[in-house]
C-alpha cells in the first residue's frame, strides 16, 4: 500500500500528515517550536530548531504509524506559512534566526515605499501589499540596519526553501510562496526587476522559481537512510499554507469564499484572473499560473485568544492551555450578543488587511462597572471576528459571495462559527476533515500523481460537515456594533502611531 506524506511548516508548529491514495487520513503528528520577540516589532524563529523538530516528528510518524501498517511512501509534499525570511551564507548556514510574517521591524521602509509611485508599481507587479510582512521589506530593512549581515548573505530564503535545501540540497521556491514575497512578478512568473533593485539584490540571491507541481528533487542519501525511504520517493515542492487551505476548503465556485483562522487568519477567494485593487488592500497570490488566490490576511487570529487565555485563563494543570481555552469559550457562550456593549480592537500584532497598519494596537472600548471576565472573553472573540468581517467586506467589493467555508482550529469552534454566520449574514459550512492545509496538499500531490485529472476535479471531493445559518436578530445587533468597531479604527489611527512612537522611545 502506498501513501502520501504532507509536511506543513506552520508558524507555531510543524504538522505531518499521512494519507492513503484514496485521501483517507492514516495518521498525523505535530511538534511545536517557539517564536522570539526580543525587541519591539521583532518576531523570529530558530531555523535549525524548526528543521530538527520537523525531522523528529516525521521520523516518529513513519516509524511508529506508517511502516508498522505496511505502507510505502510514494510522495512527500511541502506546505508552509508565507512571508518568512532567512539569510544564509555561501555554505547555506543561517546568519541568525528566520524572520516571520508577524515581524514589523521594516515599517519605516514599508511606509516610504508605499507612499511612492514605485510602491504602487511593485504592488501591481507582485500582487503583494507593501507591508513589513513581505520579504522585500525585510531585505530592505536588513540592508539599511544590518549592512554587515546583508553583505555576508549569499541567499535570502523562505523557511520552506531552507527545509527543502537541507533535505535535498536544492535551493528552490514554488510560485505560490514566491508570489507572497513582494519580489516575484505574478504576470511574468519571474523575479521582478524593480523589486530586486529596491531591495538591492539580484535574482541569483534568491531560490530558483518553479511551479507548485515541481518534483525533480531527491532526498539526500543520509535522510533516505535515517527515514528508511526509497530513493524513488517523489519530493514535491508544494505550495503555501494559504493557497493549500483554499484548495482544501473546496471553494472553487465563484460565489464562495473561505475563512481560515489559526494563529493568524485570512479571507480568500479563488479565480482565474488577478483582481486589481487601487486601494492596495488585497493580495493576489498564485496557486498555479491559472489559479489566483485573492484575499486579505489578519495578523490577529487565534494567537490573540491564546494570549488572552495565558493572561486571564484558569489553569488546573500546568501549561494545559487547550483545557483553559475550552472553559473560556464555554463562559463566553453565556454572554449576550455584543458582549454587553464591550468592543475589542484585536491589533496586538499591528494589522495587515484591510488597514495595513503595523502600528495598530489593541484596545477594549466601552468598559463599564457591570462588565465581568466573561464579557471580556466574548468581546475578544467578537473583535477577532469583526476584523475578519472587515476583510470580507473589502473582498465583496470585487466578488459577490453567497456562502462561506470555515477552516482552522479557532474558526471551527461552534460558537465562533455561529458568530461568523451572524456577523456576515451568510451560511457558513465546516469541513468534514480537520485540516484544510493538509487536505489541500494531498489534493495537489494526488493531482500531480495523476489520481485526479485537475485541481478543479480534486476540489470536488471535499465534503462539508455541518452548515451554520445566520440568525437575523443577531446580525442586526452585530451590524450596529460593527459600525462602532469600524469607526473606532478610523478615529484612533493617529493615536496608533503616537503610542507606537512612545513605545519605541521609552522601551
């Protein structure tokens, strides 16, 4: 019996899945690694720790779950989060930590570029909004602030390219991850000269570009031996987590969209053309040359509720955050819609879509003497989902959307799913499988292997589990609270910048 292995390098953890060729999940495993915030606006991870964690989880899954069941691995496919950057030297050795999507250190460089005609041209060419998240801005920051490191760097890689290079020796990147760097021209499928010139690098300092179906890779012999894998195992470069989540959510129809909320979150649609947005609020990333994923990301998804739980949750067992989160969600369910007039701006990581302001900050508004912990819990959840609604509204200016598909650990909590249905006033369906990224990577792999004739046909195999329908009375209440939420963001925009300046000056 043959199987397909999926390796997903997420922000907080690596997930490894094993599917049989019919798409049944055989087993999965997860390993966590930390993120470091040693300075204001900095967000970093240790690439070697990430690689070792991935290798450990993969080996254990194979040895304990796959080989005892007499499965043979026929393909390994990679997915990962976007917008990471790692500088390596001439020998491929990291020059420090990898910078994550949540890093805002390049906000000065981003603001200057975004205000220029060049910034508008680069956005139109690359499909990536001008923001500190992008590799383009991260490289510019390094050039301006760490010139010695910049000069030593021979390659600038996303973390997935580093992982694949460690395993195979090949320095490659797929169109999907590359289209989120702010450095690839999504019209020509080549590194963009204007972006390269602004960053101060050449295309030789970036990985080689390939379609997501690229599989001309071979595991190094030492990893064939360690993992007990045959030389013929197909290594598929794969795609980004966002594009795979969209594929795995089965929202191929033009009137459907998908919401993903894990640590961060995104609202996405899929189409056959690039959507031009004069306000530069949305991204256009490539799944393939003919399949465009358009949407907007939030930096403040499940990670915000995780933060709230750590600060204010009850822990019966040390580090048992999942149990504490469940209890908080049960408590939030006892609170009326609108949290008794308490509104939360969830911008603890700054924010990306639709305001694209790295200086945005969190705020509880409307606090009164009657509010208890349970109101703050529900307001936190509603704030995260109001922000997702903001993104959805910006997409609905370009596409009529009749229904939503939900995926991600946070989004698929029944209370959250019902709130999403009520806020959007649309039916919301959950998936029958637990992880749309892993499922999307399987569908990509299976299509490359000829098990499906096309990605469109592969997506039709995705089944929905349950549909939540909006409650008209709740939508009316949420619509009124959302107007306050949206107004607050506009009114305190200057204060966001002022408090950020004060923090930089006195921290």
